C-alpha cells in the first residue's frame, strides 16, 4: 500500500515511510500543490494511492464517490512530523486489516 500525504503533512516524512509503505509520496512531490481536492482524488485513484490527511475533505469525498482511493483521516491535532510518522508506522497492520474489507473507504486515527 502506498500513501499520498496531503499538503498539511510534511513531505519530509516520506523517506521514513518507504519501508512500510513503499512508493509513498506527498502532494507537493507529485506536483499537485494548490490543486483542488477532486483533482487530487482523481490522481490518487489513477495511481493507486491511499490519501492521508488531517482534514475532513477527503472523508467527505469518500462518502460521495466511494473507493478507490481510500482515505486515512488523522485526527491528531498539531503534532510533530515524528509523531505522524510514528502513528502511521504503528498502525500499519491495523490499516491493512481494515482496508482488507472492500467496504472500508476511510479509516479515522486519533
């Protein structure tokens, strides 16, 4: 599973995710900075990404359009890059288990 980090998450996290989530990236690294959410949604869908965000926007798109892509909605407030990395790595198995269900469009982690 490869993750696409939203603009609100640092691109500096990406190298630390590569072992657990190979092929992961971030919006700016993909040339999508300041893109509309729907354009990012379509990009993630076309490129088999799971969107990781701290905003509800992509959750709302998942309600409208279903999957793919899928969404990890981090409800963790203002935390460090290290903490975001730790959360994603510690929840890797749980994320994969929950996404094994084809009905799961969004996972909330908080």
